[in-house]
C-alpha cells in the first residue's frame, strides 16, 4: 500500500500561501530606469543627465532623480540652485530644461557633507520616491550612487524598477565592479537593459582613435554575462565643459556627435518599452 502523505502543518500552509509583496512604483511615472556604475568616476551622472534630455527630445515627459545622497551631481550639472517648494505633504520637483528634477543637493548647501548612516539614506530615498509630486512622467531616470549598498537595495527590493543601464569605462579595475553590479541586479531580479562603454576613446587631430582606458572590455563583459551592449560614447572635452556650466551637451549642442549618440540610445530605450 502507498504511504500516506504527511499532512502539512498550519505554519507551512501559511508560508506557502504567502504572496510576495508587490513593489511600490514611483507614483506619477510609467517607467523607472536606474543608471548605475558600481564604480565611481566613470561618468554615470553625465550619462544620466544627457540620457534624460535625449529622451525628452524624443517627445517623452521625463524626470531625473539624483539618488546619490553622499555625492549629488544634478544641481551642478543642471545649474540648479533653488530649493523645491512644498505644501507640507509633498515636495514639488524643480523644473529645468523641461525635466522634473529632485536631489538632496537641492535641500542642502553643495559643500555640506552628508554624514549619514544607512537608515537615514534609505529614509531620504523613500521621501524622494513617495513624497515628491512627480507629474505624468513617461520615464524617470534614477542617477544611482556607486557601489552595491543601501540605495541599490532600497530601489531593488521596495521600488519597481523597470530596468537598469550599467555605465563603465573599459578599464579593468572599473569592470571588476561592473561584474559585481551585474550579479547584484540579477540576484535582485532587476532587468539590465544593457551596458554602455563611456569615455571609450578620443579622436586625435590625426583622425585616429586613441583608447586611453583599454579597448573592448565593456562589450566583452556584456557578452560574458549575456547582456546587451548599448554602444560606445567617446571622450569629448565639451561634455565636461558644458556639464560644469550647468548646460549638458545634449541640451546646448544637439548636433554634436556625442549628442547624436545619446539621441539614438534614447530612441532605442524608448522603443523597448513601447
């Protein structure tokens, strides 16, 4: 005679029937895209600002959330020195270049260090996602801090992210962190839209390409982890110059070669969500 199956305990039944809690989307937005690097100093914030402007130029309504609490860059790169208004319940995003923006840098002096522990950072991130009056956005671009810490976990575990773009230079030391970032997003169930090779090369007066940080490393990493390679963005001194002036290159010089690369990338990303 077949053995009788043991009865499930009440605790086991409750555990099996327990549903995974749904993540809270950022209210007022359709799609949330994280721009991550894992490694600092690879041009992630420059990429995030110009991507937001490129998406805007395709006809999308776009928001830009600076989630780098310890090193906010959006106030400088967008030339914003005003504080957001509040009705006592929610903060109003600051409008610049027709982009809805929010950053901890709007609330503090730019030279004031944020000496905060993890729970305070998490609380600030939740404020920016749940208590900012984002309005009718097609995309919100989240400029993530480097690393794989509290901010990344908060977004991945509690907020619905529709995709992440990983930015890196082709330098080996940067790619080591990129690989950690890929594994983190995979483990947390966040779709990686692709990898970008930033500051890939510069073209000299002789017309030749010079790869200062190595060549092909980001594309090779994308292939290794079966992720899409979104392309190369070369070095152009104008990018840093315009960013320091608070007028990103896509906004001030849309016909520049770099701007056209961002526009093509924005079209590609937009079409992937249609």
